[in-house]
C-alpha cells in the first residue's frame, strides 16, 4: 500500500511590536532580514499569540543575528564642520567689508546724481548734528575773539548764531552731501556769502545697472569698485565706526564717518575742512557786527545813551534770570498723535506733552517753540505756542498761571501750521517765560 506524502511543517508566523505599532503575520525569515538591515532593534518585541510578548534579543537565535549584524559606519562630520567654518569666515568678512560697500554706494550714487539711492546710505539727522557741533565750536571761538569784545556784542551774537544755524541746515542737504563726498569745499563759502551754489553732478549711469551674469559683468563691477575705493583711505575707529578720508579740492582732507546701524552701515558724519569753515564764519561775524552797529545806531537815535545802557543791563539781567529759571521747566512725554477739537469732528494730527514747573516761582506765561523736521532730518518750520498765558487780552486761552511744583498737560492740533513737508518728527523747547511778580 503506497505511503502518503509527508507534509513539511508550517513555519509559525510572528507578531512584531515596535512601540505602539503591531505588525501581524511576519515570516521568521523577514525578521532575520529586518534585523540585519537595521529596521528591527533589540528592544522591539515579538509574540505568537498577541498576549505574551518578549524582547527580540531574548530569543537565542535572534540574539545571534543581532550579534552578527555589522556596526553602521559613523557619519563623517568633516565636510559639515568645514562648511560651517567657511560660512563663519564669509559672514565675518562680510561684516568687516560692509562699510567699504556703503562708501562705494554713496560715491556711485553721487556720480549718477541718484538722490534716492544716496538717501538709503546717509543718516541725515546724524550728519546734521555732527556738522552743527563743528560749526558751534568754531563759532564760539570766533565769537569770543571778535564779537564779545565789540560794543554791540549782545546784538551781534544772536544775529550771527542765527546765520550759523541757517548755514548748518544748508550744508546737510543732499546736494551739499554730494559735494562734500567728492571733496568740494566751495559750497561752504557760498552759503556764508548768501549765494549758495549747487554742486555740479555727473549724471552718468549707475555702473552696476543692467549687468548680466557673465565674466564681463564681474570684471566691470570689480573695476568700478577698485576705482571708487582708490579715492579714499580707510580705517576703523571702533567696532561700530568706520572712517573714509578723501582729498578735498583745497588740499585739505575730509573725513566721511560711517556708523553701524543694525546690520547696515550709513554715512553719519562729515568732518569739514577747517580753512573754508573758519573763513565762512569770519564772514558771518563781520556781517553780524555790521548789522548790530546799524541796529544800535537806530536805537541811539530814538533813546538817550543812558536809557539804552540801562535797558541793556536790565535786558541782560532778565535774560540771565529767565535762562536760569527755564532750566527748571521740564517738557516730558512729547508724542505725535491724533486729537479732536472741542471733542467733536474728525481726528487730526496733534502734539501732546506734559509741562512741569520744578522751580519756586509762579509763571504767568510760558512760550514753547515747536520745530518740525522733514524726512531728511532737517528743520523745515517752527511755531511758537503759549500753553501758559495769563492775560485778559487773549480770549480763549487758559488764564491759570503755572505754580511751583505743578504740571500741566498740553496739546495742540497742528493741521493749521504744520508744513507740507513735515514727516511727523518734532522737537519742543521752552524758549521764553514771564515770571509773576
């Protein structure tokens, strides 16, 4: 009788658990393969019934497979470390050479007559403050030597200082900055004489315009940068200050000071040559003395010499007292916002601040002057206001005096007197007071 064929025993299928994920019906050979290629770890578990679970490495045969698996090769970190170091070097070089790029952009903007591009690289408010400080120092020296010893010094000095302030604003216009960055000093004298000159501008095309991605364009850029940088000498004056020195047309040197503004560098100061500045201020001093003599002569014709001297002494004393007391007045929390007149109507731009009398005198009048700035940081208008004014001849004003150690909140709608070019920035100063007797 023929024997029945012998059936090969069925290999059991396993259940594999990886964390919360369970895979059923896994062949044993698949488990071996997954262990060898690293898809299964010793901590993973297996089960035949889904109830009793064991770690894979607890099974003797599977533990041998884990032991015979080759160790993975460690990832090579060398290229990544090199790339990181390279990026750090490039970033450091970019931070170092960025002010050179700012100088290049200022010079090419001037060459092409592009005021809009120039304004992107110039901090006009800082330049104006720097120029003002230089002119004030020189004027103080000239005033002490020539005006203070003159008979009409009290009249001449304010006239001269007003001219110096006008000269300061004139020397920080985009046109003036264009001239100085090219070493032109004639502009300084022209403003002192009252006949300002507009510096000639070469309206050539921007050397970086319409460049393609080719070697010819690269060489063109390099030649342009090399040509511009050859115009100056450069050094760092600190971590955030960079100085480019150029030759002026009168043989002196002009320092163009660049300062770090966040991640950018901008032209923030111009050290003007001494000789034309000194000569121009001498002209202003002579003009101020001449005007003062004329003004004094008019006064002498209408009043006796004794009365004039007495009044000058009184005015000087009063001004000195006013100046000393005005230092005790404080303007704080100056803001530009919106306000309504008489609590109705549409909101309009307004100025708001708090005025505090920190002295021991009662004030019947306080005059403040508001200075309006344009977008380039230059003063374009000013307005005198009277938050304290005790007088029956001024209807509609607050007639309460400002007593010692008292504060007063003030606000003005500026629609009627703000200039069209106002950019929203203002300064407010106390410029005069009347003390209650």
